């Protein structure tokens, strides 16, 4: 009986979550902001996913003040958006590697469903 309790306790101890989210952002200022929405280009590989898109953000965006959070099976990416500041259009390249796998990503309010490819 002691062995069963010991093995059960050890299995709970060793099955702790090793989840993570690694992200890296590259950005380039394109000019003035317009209201035209652009599609999101997704490239998947063994190291995660790469999202290429444009977004209107605060003119002084420095690439440091954005957040990446996990909520259930979704990843939420938010960028600063101050009402009083001047806006500029940026080309963004966001690399995300996450474990466990996520099924949805919300990029600055735009929701995308991630469907794994079948081999």
C-alpha cells in the first residue's frame, strides 16, 4: 500500500507543467496610418509560428511595450494604443513558440484559428 501511495505522489510531482511562451518581435515603421486592414501571413515550422502583418500603433512604438498572454488554448497579443497619440503604420513580424499547442491567437483584436496541418 505504501508503494502505491509513493508512486502516485511521485507521478503527480513529476507531471508538473513545463509550459512556455517564447516570442520575438521585429518591426518597421511604414508611414502614416490608414484604416485599410491587411491580411496576416502565417508561416509554421519546427520552432513555432511566424506572423507577418501590419498594424496602426502609437507613433513612438519601441517594440518593448507589447504583451503576450495565454488564456486557455488562446494566445493574446496586445499592442499599445493611446487615444491622444499620433498613429503610424508598422510592419510587424512576430515569432511565437509555445507549449502546449494553442488553437487561437488574437493579434491586436483580430482573432485567428490555428489548424495544424495533416501529414
